[in-house]
């Protein structure tokens, strides 16, 4: 069932591409560290990431995304491959909402597939004269395949310094509702803080992010992450 969902999403992209190639895009990105809510997924090492996305004029979208990972120790998991499907609604000039579901899969070790899990999300956007504000929520009922309820709440604001140069300030909190199945550093939750600078040049997108968490470990300490990406339309 888990792999079927991802395969269905990929098949859907291939079918849609035959009649709507203008709405197909792919992004390739290199990052100095793949962090997920401030937690390194590569034991502080670089990552190569890529996505394939379809977006319809109606707001419907579907896609797939992959990255190398390294959880350290004796775990040989080396690939995360995700699929997602959702709908974007522009409610009015100021408000928008994006809802969907994602499925995370892991590969490389005999036990990697046991980490697979689904996640539903809702992202609310507000546009004002001082920038864009996001209120985002993610919820999983089987976090990392442990039958644990887990949710993430985030608020972020992006404002323009000068044309083409932006700063994004974000705060999010990850919470497990069952510490016996999943905990963060022995507790049920942790905080993640980030400040990112983004810009584009000659077709490439650049981001430089300073981030930290309330967890004290080698993979969650204060760090600066650099990323460079390019998006291709088909």
C-alpha cells in the first residue's frame, strides 16, 4: 500500500505530462546539509536533491522528491524518496490555502521501508504590504512507521530587503503525542528557529540559512546551511 501510493503518483505525472507538458517542472538542488525542521538527515553532510512536479491551472498539483540521507550508526539507509498530491486555493487577494498529503519512503537498508509514513498538511498564506506570512501545519498518524501521532506547527514571514533579495524568519514546533513510541531528546517536543536569505541570479536560486533547535546534539546544533538550485520547465 505504501509503495503503491508513490507509484500511483508517479504514474499520474507521466500520464499528465502527455497533455500538459507546459505545467511540468523539475528542480535540482545541492545543499551543504539536508536538515528537516533543524535536524540533519545526512549527519551534517551535503545532499543532492531533485523533484519532478506537475501543476494545473486549477491549483491541483502532484509530484515526487528525492534526496540522499545518512542516519549514522549501523543504519545503511541512504535514500529518501517522497510523493505528494494536493490543491492550492487562492481565496482572495491576501489569503491562500494549500492542502494535501505526502508519503515519505526510505531505501538502502533491509529495515529502511519500516520508516515509511504518511503526512497530511495545510498551509495558509497571507500577503500584505510588509511581506508574506505563512501558517503551516503537518500531521502524521504513523510517524516513521511507529504508529505514533505527530504534528508540526510553523509560522514564518518573508520580507523583501531590495528587489530580488529576501529574508525569511521562521519558527516551528514538532510534537509527539506518544513519547513511548517517539520522543525528541527524551521529551515530547522541540523548537526550531531559522533565518534565511534568498536570492536568484542567472537562472539559479540561492539560499543561506542560519538555524538552531532546542535539542542539544551534533545533528541539531546551531548551523549555517547553503543551498543552490535550478528549476527546469518542460
